[in-house]
C-alpha cells in the first residue's frame, strides 16, 4: 500500500546522470505556477507513488513523492547547468503532473476535509513546488542561486551533500509519518524519536561533507537541518486531513489561541515552546485583529514597532534605567493610524487582518536568541525569534479558521500581505523580508520599511561597522538571507542589490521604501553627525538603487521640520508626492504591482538647508 522510502542521490556525479534530463526547456500547457510564481509544466516522472485508493492516504503519499522528485530535479539542474531549473523544467512538471493524477484518481469533492478535488490538487501542487523550492533556496542562495556559481568545487560538493541529506531526511520522515497514521496505532513519541534520528543522520552527513557550511549560506549544519525539519511539519499539516496524534509545530493542530473577528486581542507567546523573550526577561506578546466578518482573512498587514537601538553597554544600561518600557512587550498597544488605521476613510487596508509586533530587545528585530553581556548590563537579543514566532502563530490560527470555513481552505501562496515597520521596525523589515518569502512561503508579500533606510556613514561607527560586530554578537547571521549575511549586508542599499534578483517572482514581491529626507532621528540612529551629509547620502543612495527590479521609493518632502516615520502620519499618508497620494500608491502596489513608480521630489531642500545638493538623477520638480 505504501511506496518504499526512496533514497535521494548524494553523489554529484550520479545526480548529473539522473537529473540532467530535468533541465529541459520544453514547455507544456498543463503546468501551473509554483510557490515562487514560476510556470511548471508536466512531463516524465522521477518517482511516482504507488496507487492508493483512499484519498486521505493518496494525498500525503503523492505529496511526499512529488517533493522528492522535484528536489532531485533541482539538484540535477545545479549539477548539470550550474543554475536553478528553468520555469518550464520537464522533470518538475512530471512530478507535479503525477501528483495531480494520483489525487484525482483517489479523491472526490469533500473526501479531504471539505475541499473540492480541484482545491485539494491546487493546495498539494503548491506545497510540493514551494517546499522543494524552499529547501533549494536555503542551500544554493535564494531562488536566484546566488551562492552556487561563486564557490569552488569543494564548496559545491558540500552544498550538494547538504541538499541531498536534508531532502532524504524530509522524504524518510514523511514516509514514516504517513505509514504511522495509516497503521492506526500511531505513537507520537515513536515518530518524534524517528525524526530525531533522521535529523541526527542528516546533520552528521553534512558535517562530514562540509568544512564550514555557515561561511557559505549563513547557517550551521544543525540550524540547516532544523529548518529543513520544520518543513516536515508544514508539509504534513498540508497533506494530512487529520495528522493527530503527530506533534506538529505548523498548521491547524498547532493553533494556540482563538481570536475574535474585527477587534484586537493580545497574545502572549509561550517562551518555552518558541524560545521567545523580551529584553527584561519577560514574555513576548503581540496583538492580532482578524479581518471583520465578511472580509477575507488572508489579506494581512504586519507592522513592526519602532524604538531605536542600543549597541553599547552604557547606552543599553541608560535605556534600562530611563526607558524600561523599551524592553517589554506586555504594555504596548497596537497602532491604529495612517496605514494601520481601521477606518476605511483613512486606510485602504482598514479591513485587513492586522498583526502588531512590539519591539522589546533593542536589536532591530534581528536577534537570534542570545544574551549580549556588557560590564554594565546583559541584554537578551531575541528580536528575530520573537518575530518568527508571532507570525507563525498567526499563520496557524488563520489556517485553522480558513480550513474550518470550507471553500478552498488555506493557501499560503494566495495570502496577500504587507510586511513593514517604522524606524527600528523599518530596519527589521529589511532584515526579515526574505524569511516571509523563502521560509514562510508567502510569495505575494510586499515589504514597506518606513524610516529605516540603514544608510552607512563610511566610518567604523556606522551601519556597516556595527554590522561586522553585532551580526555575530546578536546571533543575527542565521536570520539573514543565505546570499547576504556579512556586515556590509546591514546597509540598506547593499541588501537591496542582493535581494533584487530574488524579487518579482510574482508581481507583489517588492520593497516599498519610505522616508522623509529631513529626519534627525533616523540620521542619529545611523550615526550621521551632519544633516547635510545624511540628506546627500540619501539622495545618492536613491539614485544608485531606484532602477533595481523590485525596489521602489516614496519620499515625502517636509523640509522645515524633522519628520520621522511617514506612513503613520495621516496628513502624509493622505498627502501627495509627485501627483500621487501615498495611500493610493500603496493600494496600487498591491492591486497593480507592476505599475508602481517611484515618487520622489526635489522639493526645496537645497534652498532651505544650505549644502544639500540636488539629486544626482532625475526626479520630480
């Protein structure tokens, strides 16, 4: 009844022989789109599941086989062509076609939850394509495969071994879970033990093949395997109609709270489960407002609170003493102004699901779960951990509600999201956006960093210099993209250049970068002593990056007073720059994303602030 566990090929030479055929450019109109928006047609199988007649058995087995086959095809393309598979890759199309055939043969409308067979097929095809892609992106440097062509043969062998070990672990774990649930006497403890053994085996294989995986893709073998293992939970939650009693940290059975529609509630995160913590040692908490009744749940606005940053013992101690609220999340209230307003007269996103993440670690939402020790004070840096926990908890609740409501159920590739933040939260947006696309697998997400340009002053005490020190000190490297995790990647324009090749796989994928040029708070946080230097650097940075795919700017033009954060100020959110209201610009970025244009004006800064130079490129008068 079950397909034997298929061992993926580890040898690069064998992978070339097996997978080279998967790099064909032949097209097939039967393909549809994967999690990254690439067309995926359908020809010749690599591994098909054995026939199964029960839908709830056929679906997870078809999904398992498909992910394994696509992973083999991906490795074949890298080995044979040194690049990701083409969008119309033949072997990928075969795998997706086999999955669909298997499900349609065994499933009728309503056999799997309340889903129609069409909805089930779409759900499983997306999971196969996107989960296999996520594993590849973690390994080879994003969808663009930025790492592979820039390393030597030994490093490529390391990456190939890592990908093979993780793909085999995923395949074996899914096979064990599927068999366990079918047998009827499934033990969560035995599955957990089997998964732990498989993870240990994968980690050992990677360590044997890799001298230093972290220097290639930012993460250690342990973290690499852990994140690949997390995918198993989401795949199982997608492919199993009822995964109980398996312990999953993803999906409806992992939903930890119920939220009312149309009103905010505070959610306290379980630190023991998620590893979360605020700077004063207290629990992290966030606020969520599910879309009102009648509005779609899967339109989501995520906002990251601001609050500066402390980087040295003295300034951190002073903030603990003078502003203890900066280190706790329990007493923060969600913002409801400007873009975050719940008034449809103000914000076109008024009826979207809203998630508000307080800022409580003074690490611009990047900390990887370490405590930074100074002589004066110890500061927990858990910002990245907190952010990921809150968003995953939100995902699971929305997943549960949407599946229970019927219809097409939850589809991560159909979520439309705005992910952004203000000031320190703007920095956090820069450094976490890739995670929503590459790991959370919400491809239709746009990012809006507001007043978080992360410009560099060129000195040791600047964004780049601090990046060199704080990325390791805060455990940040593991939370940065595998194609940009050095100290220089803390600089906004550098990150835009690195991220641009992975954006626009679907139209919504883009940075919507906001600021007012005269912003003494942002200027000081980036260690610019001189306002003129700050504004001129901003202007040059804009001209250097404005034409990159997926990079878009909206700069307001307040020159007479320092203005920090613009999308929360309703006079600016509803005001115009270069003939377009900011609220309309945002709405166009979501509804007609390929038509978005930079909105930047010369203004009167040159006259009002002596020493400011005109933009070195063309902008509006």
